[in-house]
């Protein structure tokens, strides 16, 4: 398997669109859309007694207070959700920058190694020229020794 197919076929590619948390609200998992009814449905007109009216008044006061606290809590929840999303945005921006920087570092290393590999023939030629110079010097030394030996042999008395 090539490196490209392992990158393209990652199992994570199928899960990156998954919810950030099990049960998170998404198109395939909508929020509960049922309404909370604090009082029953008025299916028809009716008459209320003074006791019933008093109980409904007390219940209305309680429901209004609970509703104020509930609205306050939902607004706080919205702030928390927005802060979580903002933190996620910052994290993924930093992670993307890190991934881009890592790719740049890898590319820099590869470019460096490619340059060094491209220099190998020149190093080989430089080494060959040293070998050739050494060989030429040896030949000249041997030639000079031969000349000296020949001259010395021709000298009388040696």
C-alpha cells in the first residue's frame, strides 16, 4: 500500500464529521422539539372556582420565576457552547498551522537531501581527480627514478 492510499483511506476520514460528543445536536440527531407545557391544554371553555384561580395564580408566579432562571441558564449555556466552539476554532487553527509547518520541515529536509544526493557525482569526480593526480604523480616519480637510475649507471665508478 502506498503512502498516498494510506493517507486517503484513513478511517478517521469517515469520523471527522461525527458529533463532538455522543448525543450532540446535528441534522441526523435533532434536538428534542417537544414543548414543555406547565399547564394542561385548554381543550374547551370552562369556569374556574376561586380556589382554582388562586392555585393557577400561584403556579403562574412559580412558572414565571422558573422561566426566568431557565432563560438565564440557557443564556449561560449559549455562552459556554460559544466559548467551546471558539476554543475548538483556535485549536484547529493552531493544529492546521502546525501541520503546515511540519510539512514545510519535511519538505525542507527532502530538498536538502535531494541537493546532497545531486552533489554525489561531483564529489565522485573530485575524488577521482585526486586519484588521477596521485597516479600521475606516482608515474612521474617512477619515471624520474628511472632517469636518475639510468644516469647513475652511466657514471663511471658507481
